[in-house]
């Protein structure tokens, strides 16, 4: 009996219960101007699927952050675990992250992955190339190893039209790395398939293709060969960047649009490049893909972007030349929870991965069956009232709850309970209930990383009235019962 149990366990490791494409159940519909879409669950009960990638043999690959690599045959629905990387070190946002399959995997069976590992007290990010052989990944070849951290590892990979490997790295929680020419962190790196440096890189003997990034979470090429990234800002200005060879994108001296005097001075000196799109309040942009198909006509020539804090899929319409973001529409906001990655296949079908079991869960999530990979495609029949997209709300709202949810809730949570050991609770907090000067200074000046607790950025960009409303909301909720804060008090403490 024990022998058969072991065999059964092995089979469960290799094959997950999946359904052929024609047997998937529609769970929602989305009504666009012309097209009606259906949403189906392609895979469920996953553990933080960090990267999903379509391969030209009509399969979908994905990583799970703890170290698993899996492949779904999109024709049969068969899901199979191909590899468990035991070397992966998983903590907070570290773990098995990005994956890219060679665009001609049938002839060049290369799969490139990035994961975090730890040796003694040092953390690293490793870029490894595997060979796909039927049911397994073999012959791992280390292409590159750089510094890592528990956060800001960035880490997306893409094969370019030139067949080169592009790797988006984070600043490893040290902003100075992004401008440091001796560091490979906070950069986009470009490698040959064997890990060597291409001769036509911007600088001889350097992997660096572009620099000046904080924490990129998305990387994609358009059908015109243009390269785009999505990037987490600090307190303000999450970004979409159009990447140019050898360009500098400014971090940490510049965040988002070059609009402050000190930023303009740095931009003039270093000839930095502005993003084509930025968001304040931040939305925590994650995976990104270019949608060039005409199947979902309304989304053609757009960037599809998943968001973590925004908990949405955003469709960012591009200009004809692809160099400007001209429109934005938001889908599934707060509906499926945190969304980590997105990709599309050769038939114009869109796939989205949820991230509700990750290190920073949202109240009300995970949902039953999380984490999931959702399949979005055109249909002619709705099962009920369809969901619809909405335009971003550009009005200035001074509701304390609204401002708190925009700027603070992703860390301290909507109910003020925070995240133990990382983001301090605001509920029944001695700091919150004390005289307001210290709390005001924390908001305006931020606090550094301390004893493993995450750093808090400075929110001094807020208007006096906005800061006062946020702090008053915090002080008058969650068992705090303290006096409100006035705009005059904020101004006095600046």
C-alpha cells in the first residue's frame, strides 16, 4: 500500500487535474464596445504563479514562487510540473520569479529563468538557461549572477526580435545601484543565448542595455520591436517606460515625470528619459504584455498591464508609432484580487495570473481556488450581466478613507491591521494616538528600513489638506479615538 501511495504522489506531482479547452467553465463575461469576452479558469489552486509565458508549441508555461516550473498543453489541457528548483530561496518577494521560453522552442529548446538564492548571509539573483526535452528541463547553465534582496529584485525576462535575452533587474533595495556603473542592479541587461555579452551593447564588455530603474515588474516587446517596462515607483509615480538603447531613466534622482527643479537639473546633466505613462497614487504595476492581435479589436495595439495594489487589468492604448500612451481602461478592479502577470497567445487569447497567496495579502482574499490562471477570449454568449471596463477617475477626492486607501492601505491594510513584522499596525497604535507632531513627521519624512521592517517613503508631496485628512482618518478609526489633524499643523511641521 505504501508503494502505491508513493507512486500516486509522484503522479500528482507530474500531472495536475486539468480540462481540455472546450470543457472549461465560463465564470464571467466582459462587454467591450463591440466584442463580448468570456473569462474561464485555466488552472487553479496554485501558489503564487509569478510568471506566465506562451510558447509557440501552443503551451503555457508558469513559475510558482516557491520553486516549481509547470507547463500546460493548451490543446489537451494537460498540466504538468516539469521541475522543482531546490536552490530557490523564497521570502517576501524573493523566490523563483521570471521565465522566458525561446520564441522558436521547437528548434531551440531554451527556457531561461531567474530566481533568488542565499549563501550564508548573502542573497543573489541567478539567471539560468535550461533545455526543454519532452517532459523535463535539463542541462542547467548559469548565465549570470547578481546581487539580490528580499525585495526589489525586479526580474522579468524577454527574448528580443534579435534573439537576445533581456533581463530587467531591481535595485536590490539600494537605490544607488541604479546609477552605479559597476552594479548590474536597477538595469536592463542584454545577453547572448550563451550568456556572453553582445558586441553591439552600448558599452563594450558590459551587459547593461539601459539603466536608472527601481523595481521593474514587467517587460515586453511590441510587433514593431519596441521594448516596454512597467516599474514600481516609491510613494508616487509608478511608470511605463519605452526603452531606448543606452538610455538612463533617472532613479533614484528622478521618479516619474521630470517635473521638480532638482529632477530637471539631473535630467539635463544625464540626459535621462521620461516614462510614457505614470500613476499617482501608485497602483503597483506588475506583468505587462503587448497585444497586437485584431481578435479583440478594442485592445489591439495596446499594453495589457496587471496591477497588485490596483488589483486590476489595465488596457493602455498606444499611438500608431507605439511611442505614446494615449488612453487607459480598467478591468476587474478589486474583483479577482491581486493580479501578477499577463500574456497572450497566437490566437489573441489573453491569460492572467492572480497573486492572492503572496506575502502581502489583501483583506477578503485569497478566494476559493486561488491562485488561478484565467483565460480571456471572445465569445458570443453571456452567462449573466457582463462586467465592463471603467476609465481612471481623475478627480481630486479629499475623503480621508479614499486618500488612505489610495496611499496607505496596500501596506497598512484597509482595516489598519498592517502586516506583522513588516508593516506596523495603525489600529490601537500608541504613535497614532499620541500628540500628532511625531506622526506628521513620519508621514512627511518617511522612515528607513529597521530590523526587517519595510522602509516607509516620504509623503511630503501631499498637499497640507490631503495629509491632514489622511491622518485625521487614521486617528479617528480602529480604536484610536484621537483628535483630528489640521492643515495648519501639517504646514507647521514641514
